[in-house]
C-alpha cells in the first residue's frame, strides 16, 4: 500500500491553521497513524486509528479520514511544531510510511 | 519510564554484517510487539521489520527480506536485528520501536554506515 502526502513542504506562520493530507493507494479503513519528527530526534506518535490523539499530545493536533483520504490538522500553529510529519498505514504489512511533510514556521 | 536503547551500529563494508541490539526497560517487554524502522540520511522513514511478542510471527520489508533477521530475547528484554549482505542503500539510522505499528515509544537510533 502506497501513501502519498501533500504538500511535501509547507511554510506557515504562528497561529495559522495547517492541514496535511495523506492518500492511500487502496482503502485502509481507519488504520492510519501520524508522527511528528523534530530535527535530530526520533519520531513521536501523535495520532492513531486516524483520529485518536495519543496521550500527552496537545489538543491543537487532530486527525480525520477513513478509507483512502486522511488529514492531520494543527489548529493554531506554535513555534515548537517545526518538524517533519509522517503518516503510516497499519492495515497490512509492510506498514508503509508516507514520504513526509516538512513544516517550516 | 519506558526506555529503548539501540546499539551495534557502525561502519561496515559492502557485503558485510552487523548485529543491532535494542535494550528495553520500564515496561513488560514480553507483552509487546516490536518493530525496526530506519531512516536514510536526509530521507523519510522506512518500516523494515516486525516481531510478535512471542517471536513466532515476523514480517520484513521486501528491501531486506532474506538479508536481515529479527529476533528477541524476552528474558533479557532485548530485541535484535542481524543484518547480512549489507548494501550502500542500507546506510541509515535504525530505530527500534514499541508496538507493531502506531509505535508509541522509540529509541534514539543507531547509525549504520556502509562503505563500498
């Protein structure tokens, strides 16, 4: 299963609403996770089951979608959100990742 | 607290072998699936392997199938990745992560460099 994220990179300002999309090459129900990776750090799980917020993740992050189309939304961008964001499908092995979206503030 | 610490990375020649280790602590290791994910320099994430809690079920990415072997020792709270026939394209930071997907804890990674 291939995942295509868009955009590949994004520049936004503090306080902006930001949306990243992830499209699967076939239906994956809600078996999708989102990760944040800050420069030089390991990835951090943000959302699983397409829309469930991982414990400790700020509520400005949200996820939606089902089937083939998914979105990650940051409702009010903060400086610490500078990072790359990846989706991952969990429907079937291999558990592929999207190519990533680099978010610049 | 949950901690995952990878080790064993380094410089190896094309065709060589390395064994990565991941030491787990702060949770009941034997209860959890585990995964290996890698990231080539400046590139995205690539899932490469899964092992069930008992070690009875294992999956690999096509890119490493037949060359890499994942294993675990639940008594030692450790996960392993034996990498053989290494290629330049295997150069990456290798992460171990808790879970089969939707990985909630990751190690800091260990760097593998493959020279020709």
